[in-house]
C-alpha cells in the first residue's frame, strides 16, 4: 500500500474507452460553449453505438455530430443547434423528422428536475412546468398525477440517470478538483446526476494552484481529468478562446448536404478531423495553428 | 416615410412595458427584444437587473452596449456582477426573469406556443422545430411574457397548435392557468411585424390592440390564421419618441441591426 495520492489524469483515448455501446452519456457546456470535444471525437472514432445522448440544457452541434456519425440511438435535450448559424442541427432535424432516433421531449426546467431526481436516487420529482402542454402526450413516462396533499395536478418527471458525464472546464489538478472560468453552465447538475464524470481541461494545474482559490472549485472528486488544450474547439472555452465560426460553417455545409443525400462532404469531414488524426494534438494540427490561434479574441 | 424602422417601433413598444426595478433576461438570437430590454434600462429603468450571457448586472454606466451574437459569449462577462448557474436558474422565479419573450413555430389564438414541430404525428413530423429550450418552465412562473414573432404568417398564427410547449391560456378563459395551478401571469401581448395583440379579459382570446403605422386591419386579418377579436377602433402602435431613438441608435444598437 503506497501513501501516494493517485493521479486521475487520462488521455482522451483512455477516457473515451470508458464509454461503451448502449450507455447513457450526458455532455456539458451550453450551445456554442464548453464541450469536451476530444472525448466526443474519440467516441466516434472508436465506433461506439446505441448511445442515449443527453445534450446540455441547450446543446450545440456536438450532439448533431454524434447523430450524424451514427452513435446515438436516443437524444434528450431541450435544444440542438447553433443559434444564428443554424437554428436547428441538420442531422437532429432530419433524424427526428424521419423517426430515426428516439427522443425525450423536455424544456430546461424539466431537464434539471430529471437530473436532480437522479442525483437524489428518486424515481421522479414533481413539476408545475409542463402542465397543460403536449410534453406528457409525447413522453409516455412523463405523467400527470394528483398531489397527495392538496389534490392539485402535478407532473411527475422521471429521473434521467447518465452513466457518464462528459464535461469541459478551464483547469483541474491531477486529483479531480475542477475550476471553471465563468459560471460552469449546468455542468454541476450533470456531475451530481451521473455515475461517473470525465472532465477535459485547458490546463492541468498543480494542487497548490487549486488551493489558491478553493471557492472557485466547482466540481471535486471527478473520476478522470483529460489534459486537452483547445479541447472545446470548434466551440468556445470561456477565458481561453472563442468558437470557430468558419469551422462550424464547414461542418454545417457538410451536414446539410448529408441529410439531402450527398454524404460525401460529411465523410470527408469525418476523415479529416476525426478518423485520420490519431490524437487530440493531431486534430489541432488538422485544423491548423493559424486558425486555432486566431480564436483568442476579447 | 417615418424616420424609424419597424424593429425600432417594436423595441420601443416592449421597452415601455418594462418597469424600473425588474429583472429581465436578454435572450439569445433576439435582437429586437434585446433592444427593448436595454432601452427600458437606459431610458427609465436605472434599477433594472439585466441578465445576459449567463450573468446578471446593471449596464447603466456603459456608454455603448456592444451586441453579442451568441447566447454564451463569455466576453459579455466583463460586465458581470454575478454569474447565473444554469441548473439553479430554474429553482426560483427570482432567478428566471420578471418578464420573458417566447417565440413559436406556431402560436394559437389563446397564446399557446409550439416549439416542437409541425405535423399530426410526433414521430413523423413534417417540420421539426428547435425544441422548448427554457420556455415551458419560465412561462409557467414568470410574472408576464410576450409572444414575439419575426414574421406574421397564417402558418405561424394558427387556430390550434399541433403541439404545445408553453401553455398560454389553454382553450381560453381567465381561470385557465389558475385551474392548473400555474403561478405566472401568462402571455400579455403577442407582438409581430404588423401589429400587437392583447388578450380579451374574459375569454383570453387574442384581440387586435394596435396596428403598426402603415398597416391596415385588413392586412393583419389576411395574414392571420385565426380570427382575432377586432374592436371597432384599432389605434396605431405609438411611434418611438426622439429620446428613445437616440438611446437605441447611440447606445443599444450602434451596429445598426435594427435599421437594416
């Protein structure tokens, strides 16, 4: 028995290997910000299938990419898109219209209620939000019931239980103390609900660095830390770089062609950015450092 | 030709309905409501709290409010007095927004809104919408909200939504929300590029409140997929005043999106 505190640092290949066929994963961030992309790309590369993908409370195109690459069986999120660049993700839209993926329809409030139920190991939590809407009609497990105390209607929101939470943050130490720049979006709720948490970070810092500002530690005791500079690319990483609009448009052009029947550009996109680069570093090389370094703008 | 655009007219209309001291979140990808909120703040709301890019703040002393195109642009955090932890934002109406803007791929005559999709069968939608985002829960709790549309189209303003993601006044009646136990005040106005609808007090059905200058009642009826209540006299939406236009152009919308 050694007296050393164990490092939890893995590379993106080791981290993604924990994601198995049929699992339920939840992806952090918010629309164009803070997605753990090296792990997402590696999941696609290793060919994981039949995932239930819970996107962020508002997801960006990382969920769309997993659908397009054929990894997702079911998708749960109140939004998939890129705002003004794409009001809705092309693969998400097409797969939903064609019935190719299962969906669980919710809004952000109901989404967090479901995650809180999971964290507390409750079968459900009640909600006022959703009463009178179509959500109980389209989700058979979202049920209207009578409050046993006052007899008024309430919605029973079943727990959403992710196997693995995948998060991108600013820094962490090797032991799993994680700090964000900014709010951390809804990532705390993901960590609480999931059985395991893997966090990609811009920098792995010393434990002393974390101790300078313990109040900034938003997540502690995460299961794995992945060193991933520019790890949210093509999305923003607060305090480090902005999203890469040209890359997102390249993706969108390929995705829009694919859903119309021409999968060539999307296959080329996957080859160039996912299948050919052996590591995250090689991905960054494929994107090109002039582009990467141009994203640091305030 | 008036010396203002329809976008500026709507921004001024929305601004006048927001009150000093209120907390209002500026949503994503909605330049006109954004301008309305910021105009209210700078024009008559020195004690308003502004939510933007997952922060809360006051922008009273900022000379120019540069726009951020995307919801989570972290550059907006330079103004932050506090951060919004997103998972906590739904824990209390105090953290949501006193007033809110809800869009829709369909909105019906009772102010119910649909962001799921168009089609009779959920598993075979003719058109998949973006999803409910935060609208279901915030419209449940917020003191009042505004239905906001970028285009006035009979395929959007429909008799009945195919699906409902935000419950407005259901099938009508002033007690529709109370019967379900929904605490918020419900939709107050529906604002379009042609007109403003309010909700008749008893039935809670849409009623033409004003038409924008240059628009006729007939124009509105021809482009609305249901028959709203039309009073005998329908006034024009009040144009923006000179001091409102000055704030909009010099501080809120310097880049000119509202003028294009």
